[in-house]
C-alpha cells in the first residue's frame, strides 16, 4: 500500500526485453534506499513493482505482460522521469489517500493551461472508470494523490500547485500525454458491497450499481 505522496522523482536508467516481459532499471539519488530490501515494493509512476536488485543509486524491477498492457510503463524511454514512492509503514503519515499501486486504466491529458502559479489539466479517463471519479474526490495520477476539481462525464479537471509541480512529474505533462490512473480504493469496494449477492453472479451487460439496484437496497425513496 502507498499514500500517493511522491517521495522522489527518478529516471529510467535502462530497459531490457526479456521473453515478452520488461526489466526496468530506475535511478534516483533522492529516494532513500537504505531500508529497502529485495522483494520490497516501490510505486513507479503509480505501479507497484517488486525490487529484484539494488544498484546503490536505484533498483531493478520486472514488469509483467499484464502490467505492460494496463499501464504506461511500456511507453517509457531511457531518461524518462518517473514518480517514486516506497510502500507505507504503520508509522507513515497518510498525507494523501490509500493507494494500492494497481493501475485501473490509462488516461490522456487533453488540455493544459496556466492559471496564476498553478497548472490546470483536463484529463480523459476510460469510460468504465467514470463512475468512480467524483467532484472533490481523490484520484491517483502516475502515483500522485490528487484532488478532482470538476467532473464532466469521463473527463475531469485537476489543479496542480507549484509544490506538486516541483516534486512530481506533473509539470512534464502535455496534451496527448498518457497517464496511469488508479481510482479511489474505497469507491471500488463500496460498489461491490452495494451489489450484495449479485456480486457473485457472472457479469452481464446490465450488471453493476444501477438506480434500480439502489432503490431495491433502500437507498432511494
């Protein structure tokens, strides 16, 4: 688990194809690695990766086909900047929100505009994720816990303040940039809970939380 509070920005030092999978070498002089051991998890652009080698100034991790298909890690070129966060501990302040490091989908930056010292972004999410994105709710973008400023269908607006620009890769985003999205963990579990016994049934085109289901459960009068 993670908090979405980025601890360092690293760079991709190397990438190696291995039988359809990908091995990444990440370098960071800022991320403290003294307490990291082999097998530990580090969120890399929001993707929970397992450390298989420590290199002194970074680490090496393997990326499976499943992860490559569901995230932007396959887009990274050597030299690309990445957001980094070590797994939280029981003493870690929860400054952001609970983040699992399991990417739900890939979004696209549609617009970027300067607003005073902030940057405003319009982001398009996959339509299947729209029901989990709420006005003033939390969303994880490339591992960073951010607040949703406005929602319009499956598009949403973000305001990035100067500190976040300095401490993450958000300032690098341009229209067309692809980003890893993880929706609020509580929203996903709440949806399953509301489904009740229906959650055990095979998925259908009309499955999911609907107005009819909410009325049946007593949430609508």
